[in-house]
C-alpha cells in the first residue's frame, strides 16, 4: 500500500481529517510523534509523500524542540522527490528551510474561520485551479512567514497575513491555515485563550459550525488533489 509520512510536532496538533482523506484513497499514514521523542527519519525512502503538521514553536527553536534540525534535513531531502505539504508550522518550516523568514507573534493573530484570497498565481496551481477566488479556512496562529524564499510562488493571502499559501518547485506546498481541523476541534479551544487574543469564543465556535460543510468541501477537494499526486 502507498504510504505518506506525517510528522507530528505537537501533542495537540494531530492529522485530523487527513486520516479520513488518506483512507478514502487507500493511502496509509505513517505518523511520527516527534514531539514525544520518536525519531524523525533521515529520508522519505519507502513513502510516496510527506506532510508536516503544526505546533506552537518557531521553525528554528531547536533548543525547545530538539527534533527540528532532523525535520528540516528531512524536508530538504524530500523536496523535489515526493509531494510535500506543510501545515501551519509545517509551512513555516518549508519557508525557513529554503531561505525565507518567520517571525514570532508578528502582526495580528488569526483564530477560527478566516477569509482567504486566491491570488492570480493560484488560478493555475494544481491544487487550487477552478476554485472560487475567495475561500474560507480555519486559522490558529500568531507567528507568520514574513519573507518567502526567493523562488517561492505565493498562492493565497488574508487580511491579517500576506503569506497564507506558497508553493516551492512543482510539488511542495505550505499553508498557514489548518485544512485538517473540524468544528469539533474548534469547540475544544480554550475560551480564555481566545479572549486573551481578542476573539469572542462564542463567535469562533459558531462560525466553525456555520461553515463546517463548506470547509469540508473545499479542503477535501484540495487535499485529495494533493493525494492524487502521491498516489
């Protein structure tokens, strides 16, 4: 069976709906719990794709998260060899590893359902072609990619965060948002934490429920296109 290597960087940032979408295409997930001490492989050999999940650290906080050098090395090895998808921290790792810049607590935070604008380059991207020019996604970040690698293509932006989706080469993508997160996960977010960031908890949860069907339709389409490259 075809397999995809998934690196989990944080106890609370799991693969979510990705597991359903992988199963629908008969692709096996191989999840490495890097945050829990499981060693990050030195290569993607034997796997048909790589997915890097989110986390609360910056992509170069090696002292705090000592597996990050191995993850960056894995990313360099995988880029150009297999399809790569970086989510939130994963996108920041992609940008940082290939010459971009990421800053902590930069600009305004994004939490909950957020509107994204598909830029002209996105119209021809294999993952986004044919989708509406405005999409919604679940966000959960304070850190941002503040400079893209010189050869990156910017595909989507939001009002608070310019660099929402990028592509490097022909088959490596990074997304600042969370296509894998369901409304049920949003309902477990700390109300106190949301209020501290300037968000109304009831509104955040209500929006996640209101747009649940739309979010599923949009991101199942995008991720399935990614997985078609893996398969």
